[in-house]
C-alpha cells in the first residue's frame, strides 16, 4: 500500500491552514511515518505535481490522501479523521503484515 498526501500552497504563496493542521496532527499522532509521499498543489504553478494529481483524480479539496493498493483503483480521502480511522488505524493480521514485508523485500524468504 502506498499513501500520498497532497497539500496546497495558496496563490499568495502562503500554506493552506487546514493542510498545516493535518500535518501537525499526523506528526503528533506518529502517523506521518505511514505517509510515503507528500506532493504540493501549488496554485501558482498549474503544472505542480499535487495539482496534476488533483486534476487526474477530480479532487477539489485540500489536503487529501491517495491510497494505492496493488491491483485496485486509487482511493481518495478528503476527510482526515475518516482517513485515519479507515486507513491508518485499521487492524491488520500478522500474516498480512508478513506478506507485505515479504513483498517489499524480495530477498527474504519464509522460514
């Protein structure tokens, strides 16, 4: 699973207040380590990576999270607390965790 956070920079160059709040909550909760990539949707640059992702996924709010699971369409989450509940705090089994570790480290093998 890959998680991307898209945050916004406003046209005047200032950071989006809500984006800053979400980043602070992620840091304080220890969940920031689960975010694989942070992209910036810069209103001053229509070609910025974050604006391109927002356009491709038809998202009009920031911040938002894109969750990509192998073989599935990307999931977009625009509500922070729902994202945390549904994605970050979901319970996983030991076997699921082991499979993910194996997938991410092909040089390992089961004993």
